[in-house]
């Protein structure tokens, strides 16, 4: 990877995780190298995308790369999750986020943008079927919740879980209330999310973490036991994970 700060490798030889620690404010600027490399090598790559605050700078940096000649418009995008219960044209739903923040700036047409939706097992199965039909995810971008969630796989999620409807943890709803004018009651109680097993099927995973609020979760995910209580710890079982984390998020790592 170019442009990265010196990398450290926690538990080297024991997991497939490589940690890249970067100064605060530099997560997106460093992560873009990793994604741009994949896209340059495979313009038709299937990119798994997280929503939320952490990857915003990465997506903006990727769009800037496009204006400098990186071909991004042949990619397919697959989102991790979506709220249940917001109206179709609600600006806070993740389909809107993915279209506005990623697909449009990268020139990716709607028919290659896949966001889970619906409320039934059949909807979830159809989404899984869709991912299989496109040959799987080449590179999955993830954020991490304060409670260690990935996607909306909250504490207690099974390692083998697939796309399904879940209830959102109180910690998650409080964290996301900032996108609902601070009104906790307005934050949906349920979501449809890729499962842990679905996420681990991706060929490569790029986990981004920024801020002091993620430090405990990151420590537990990288150095704690693999446990349902910290769904991000399941990443220790994946052979090809890069974690890009800022100094604040690394505060509790040795
Ligand atoms: C979003 C998602 C979540 C977020 C996580 C961190 O699609 O699946 O797991 O990645 O909640 O969110 P931010 O980046 O807003 O702190």
C-alpha cells in the first residue's frame, strides 16, 4: 500500500489481519489507495460498501481519483444493510446514501447498485442470491460500531448468519440518532443486514475505524477472543483483512 504510515501487525501469524495505523483525519486518504488498486486491477470489481460517517472521506477521495482518470464506472456496488420502516424516498435511508455518496460520484448506474431491502426471509434470500449471481464481493469495506458490530450484526450475532432482519441494539440507535436530529424515537428499531457469514465470504475486507469512541471495540475485535459478543472479532477468521485505523481508534491497542 502506498502513502500509509508504518504498519503494525497485531497477532502476526495468528490471524489474516493487517493493521495500518494512521494519523487522525487520514483514514480515507490512506484507504483510497487500497480501493483504487483493486479497481485499477479489476474495473468490474464488486465493491461491498458500508454507509455511515467513517468511509465518507474514502468515497470522496475515490471520486477525485475518477476525475484524474481512474475508471470506477464499471464496478458493481453491494451495500451491507438498510433500515426497515423508512419511506422509500427518505433521505436517511441507505439506498439514498449509496446512490448519492458513492454511485453517482463514481458514475455507477442504478442497475449495478444493490442495497438490501424488504422485511421478509424471501427478500433476504433474494439479496443473497443476487450476491452469489455476481460472483461474490471482491472487496468489502466495513465500519465498526461502538459495540463491535459489523453491518448491523449486533452483539450475539452468529458467525454463520446470512442476510436477515435484525433488531437494532440500543447503542446503535443512540449512535445513529445524530442522523435523525437527535430524536431517538425516530431511529428505526429494525434493519435488514448481510450476515456475518455473508460478510466473511468477501475475498478481501477493509475495515475502517476512526475516533476514540471506537477504541474499545477495535481492541476487542483485534486482540480479544473470537466471540459473538463482539461480531467484528469474527474477522480474525478471515484470511485477508486490512484494518485502517486512526490514532484515536488505536488508543487501547498496545
Ligand atoms: C453501515 C454499517 C455500520 C457502520 C458502523 C459505523 O452500513 O453497516 O456497521 O459501518 O455503525 O458507523 P460510523 O462510520 O457512522 O461510525
